[in-house]
């Protein structure tokens, strides 16, 4: 990253390499008007310890930004995909910004102009990224991670996925077919994984989660979730939260 001339190029390089080299987690960048977000996500969030994992990831992202911009850099806001802790003020003090909990994504928020800032100690030598060819099996898993990232960025169509890969939509369909999966099936897996994470780790409503996952109506998400799990979202959420709760104590 420090070999890239600007913060924006550094973050794009990091996200591209992270997506290719890590099968479990990835980072993403999204621009919206005058602000941009730099976030972190887990491919399958249906695991114990997600709040702590999210906390640690956001500390890592903050460290990355400060490595490029200096130790005094602060985001303008922080969104955390986790329940509100007992002392939210500790988070605000640590990040130096307002923190919003029960968010649909974990991300740092900062002015879009930050992307144009030159990287501190920039060194262009060796800035190229070595790319290892992916076989068909790895390729379909990579496309699934890419689709998840594009979902969080708001544009996850086949055309967008193909354009990001630098291929045509027809080639995308053909290569996924070789791997034995269609884009529709692959994207269903993405939505299932994302929905489980949000139902388990936040208090967001079905309507809010449906909107975050690109559904036009909450009922569409409810029907899909029942098909995936055999349970309604509310029943599934209750069973998972009860299982994760520590035993009560009178002491």
C-alpha cells in the first residue's frame, strides 16, 4: 500500500489483493457523495465471537489509515455490525469519532477527498502485484467473494461482476458453468451468508436487513430465509441468540 501514490489507490490495491488471497474475509470501499467508507466483512458470519472479530478488524483498518496518513488521523464516523456494548463511550474515545452500533456493515467513514491525499513515505518501487492464475474451483469461490463485496458496495449485477473481472457477461456465465454453478445460485449463497450474519449479530429489523441485501420487499427475504433454513427469520434469530447467551448466575 505504501508504494501507491494516493490513499485511494492504496486502498483499492489492498482490497484487490485481500479478496484474492483470503477466502474468509475481505475489505471494501464505497463512495457516496462527499464521503467514502472503508469496511470489513466475513464471508460466513455464523460463528461465535463475531463482535470481538469485528472490533479487532476495525482497529486494523484504523491502523492501516494511520499508517498512510499519520497517527493523528481520525475518521468522521464508525459503523459497527455488532450489538451496542455496555460502555459505547469507550469506542468513541478510541476511534475519536461517533460510533453507530447495530449497523448493517462494519466500516470507517471519512471525507471522499481523503482518497486523493498522497501516501506518506510513498515509494513507487515494486508497486506491481504478482497475480497467480486461479483454477476453475478457486475462480468460482473468488467470484462469490467478489459478489459479496459488490453487494456491500451496492452494485452486484452480473454485468458489474463481469466488468470488475475484465470479462464479458457471456464469459462469466460460461466459466461459472464449468465450475458447476450459476450466478443466481452463487448469489443466493452470498445473501444467505450475509442474512445469517445480520440476523445473529444485530438488532436490525427484517425490513432493514432486506434493504441492506438488495431485496425490494421484506417478504422476499422472509420467503428465501425459510427456504434456506426451514425457519422464519425471527425464530432462527431467537434460537441463535439464546444459544450464544451465557448461562445466568445469581452471583
